[in-house]
C-alpha cells in the first residue's frame, strides 16, 4: 500500500494472493481514514508502517485502540475515534483507556478522558479496570490523572478478587500505593488474602505496608477472611514484623485457630521473625490450636536454636497440650539432645519455698554490682530474671545499693526506674540493631536516643531515691585519669588528703540533683573505639569494669560520713554482696607478645603480630572484671563477715561487645541457663539469704 511522499512510492508489505489483498484493502480502507483525515500533514512512511503493522497484528482493535498505540493526539478529536472510545471488541476485552494506562501515556489518557469521555470503570476479560492497568505501568502520573475523577473503577475487584490497591501491594509498587491512597482508594476491601495490608505482608512489601498503616493505622488490627489472622501473622521476616510492632499491633493477637503470630513463625521455621516477636513481648507459653504452645511446635520441628530461644524467653517445658503431650514428652521421642535441653530447663524452677520471706524490715544492706560488657549485658539480665523468678520479688526491692559500669550502669538505672528485666531483655535485643550500625566507632546519636527514650530526656538522677545507685565513669580531662561515680544521692564528704594538689583549673562534677540520667548512662558507656567520648567522660570500664570494690569503698565512706555527722543510727552493715558478670570468654593460647626492633622482613612481621597481641592483652588486663578483681572482693568480704556471691557463666565463644547475631546471643543466654543449673545449690543459698531479714 503506497504513500505519496513527494511523488515517491514505498512498499509497506506484500501479499501473495489477490484474495488476501482484497480482504486487507477493505480493512485498511475502513481503518485509515480517521488518521489522515484528522492530520494536518501527509502521514509519513514510518507512521504508515506502524499503522499497517498494528492493523495486521491486531485485527480486532478499533481505530481508537490503534490511535492510542500510535500516540497521535490530534486523532482523538475525530468523530470515528470518539465513537470507539469505550470499545471492548478485542481479544483482551480492554478499552483504549486500558491501553493508554498500560503504556503509561498521560497525554493520550487526558485526550481520552476529556475529549472522548472514556469510562474508567469498564472492565476487561479479567475484570480489570484502567486503574489495574495503570498500577502495572511505571508511570505514577497516569494513576494520578485517573484518580482526579471519581470512579467506581478505583476500588473495583478483578476476577481474582484484587482491587488496584491489592495489586499494587502484590507487585511492590510503593509509589502506586501512595497515589491510590491519596486518591481515596479504600483499605477495607477484602481480597483473597485479606485486606491490602495482608497482601503487602504476604509478599513482604515493606514500603507498601508502611504507606497503608501511615494512612490508616487501624489496618494493623485487621483480620483476613481465611484464617482470621492479623497482618502480623503474615510477616515472613523480622523487618516486616518490626514494622507492625513499632506501630503498636497486638503481638499476642490470635487467629481463628487460636494461634499467635509466634506460633506461625515457629511453624514456618522463621527464626529471625521468632526473635523479633519474642523481643517485643510475645508470650512464649501462649496456647494455640490443639493447646500447643510455640515450644510444642518447635519440638516437632527439631529446631534446636529456636527451642533454646523459646526456653530462654521463659517457655515452660511441662505444659500439656489437648492430647496431654508436653514439650518434654515430644523431645523424648525425637532426640537425646532435646532431652538434655529439657532436663536443664526443668531445673530453672526454684526448688525451695518462698514463704521463708519475712515481713520484718531488713536490718542489713544488700549490694548488687553489675559488670560492663556491651550487649553481653544480656547475661546479667538473664541472671537477674532467674533471681526475680526464684525469689518472687523485683530486683529493686532485693537490694539497697546497686553499682554498675557501662552496660551494667544502664541496667542499674533500669532497676532504679522499676523496669522489669524481661522488658530489658527485649530492649537489648532491639537496641543492638539500632546502635551497632556501620563501622566502629559507631554514631552516638542512636545510643543517646535510646537512652532518652528509656529514661526520659529531662529525668534527673535524684528523681528516684531508692535503691541507692552509682555508675562508674572515667574523667579523661586530666592525667592520670580519675574514677567518677554518678550517684542518685549526695556524695559523702571525704576527709582523706587530696591525691593531687589543685594547681590546675578543672571543672567540678555536676551535682546529682542536676545530673541527667541519660547523660550519666552515656558517660559510663563511652567505650573507646566503640563510641566517641561523652564530653570529658570515657567508659567507666577503663578503671572499674567490675565495680564491686569501688562500690564497697563508697558505702564505707558514706557510712563514715553519717557517723561524723552524728547520724550513726542510719548506718546499716553490709551483709550480702552479689556481683554479676557478662560472661567469661574462653582462655586461648598466645604465641608471641615480643615487640623489638626488627632486622629483617620476617622479624618485622613477628613484631607487628606481637604488638597486636600485646595491645589486646593490655586492654584485656585493664578491663578484666574477673581474676584478681574477684579474688580481692571475695577476700575483703570474708575478712569483714560479708556473704559474697560472684555469678559469671563461662561462655563457649568470645563474644564482642557489639555482637548483633541473634543466634550467638541466644546461645550465650542458654549457657547462662546451664550455668544456673550447674550452680543451683549456690544459687539457692543466695536466694534464701536475700529473703532473710
């Protein structure tokens, strides 16, 4: 079919028979007029080539469909094309508007809507409106243009039961979700997998889920029609679970079968999701379908790490399901290793009577000392949980004095402000992912925000008086550096001779009544190379990683000051000292700590290696909370008749202060449980003494 372009001829295609040519001629003679009649110029060969190819490839298309695909705007003012604006007579049953949306052509869409009055709620053979097509394109402006006009097509479900919003969530089109929501797309239309939020969770589309809950926060509580499950039940990874948990969804919400999200995560072997749920307060003993707890399900999966995590977070091993089976019984049928786990877990229950606690007021003081150790403070938390569970009394009410260094200082403040240790365990697991990001030294901002969030931005040390708390810090604005104690009480007047003559101008410490709690915690935990100093303060662990002796010295000076002031009747003798560590690393051999002037490349390498090992040894010796520090504290206590307890489990691996691997940390807590089991007699003695008046 030739086109006259300056009296030249071009062949667009050829046919073999005259009959075919006649059929095609009739088709072209019917389809071509709207294009050359509406054009002010002669159609170029390239346009004619496209047009003829389209007619041959899509014989069922109307002229309006062809015009959309060609993208010739002036054609849409032609009466013939306007009359076909809503035509669905083609193999897909789609209108020209569907095609414009699929192409993402906003200009053609405007022509169709404004001049051709194209309808936006017409569906194709799959029940999809132009909105469904627009969602699948890459041009969100097309969706915005569609949304300017109110239409039922915005919330129409296709034959699969999906609205455009469902489809956008399934495809992960975050921008499309945003536009749909701004166009007032409904979030409460049920699809095959529930509401759009359920679809976003099913396909792990975080951005889409965030958009929905930011527009309609009630969506985090919606239930799907099939399982009666909340969006949290559909979370496939920790990131998606945390998204909902941070916005206040019910972590223990149950489905129609009675299962919580934790049950589902265990059944699907999603360890990271299990940890996210446990650290946000999910009940490890919730009874689900057939009376099974998450531990029942973990046993049947023979997943040792998940079993450890559940037990560490308080799951009971002797809770029967509807069939009378306990997790321990299931373990006995699976493996010897699980049986051993159950034996240790059973031993966590106190074997003594709590009624020995008397009503009389204590006549002696109890001191609790908490070592530094970064995220390994989880070990201290697990020990304190065991003490609280066995005694039936909060840590705050068991001790009169609490001393802490670095992470121990944070926990000392948590005790002071009546935060439960179960809560702090979850906080530590969540905090590590916020704080330990990037490379060392880490940004101080996330740590400071965490401390402000937990203790308040304006809370002062003296706002809570009992128990008496002291945190260690290192004053680094002088040489040699000095130990400083952040207190929630007035410091005792010291009568001993000053260690140095005051011939330099040093800023005096902030008074306890003016000292912000979060700043005290930040100063005590400013571990060198991990975080930058907090003003003039470095981590207290540099001088007192085990604060026991410093705490006992402080108590002695405090009592002596009372006596000097004529208040000796207020003095109470110290009767119990409990020192909790963050776990002992395994001892390893060191081959070389020799540092010398090398005379050849081999000796240079040896010197570098020796310097590295020596540097590590110096740091370890300075911050060692065990060894002679424990021996000295024990000896001092024995000399003056004080009961001394040092609880510090041996760990199987060397865990760094900034460890973020959940499996490693759960194993450390499991080793703590094993330690409690192996030292149960000493542990029982401690509890009985703490409960005595």
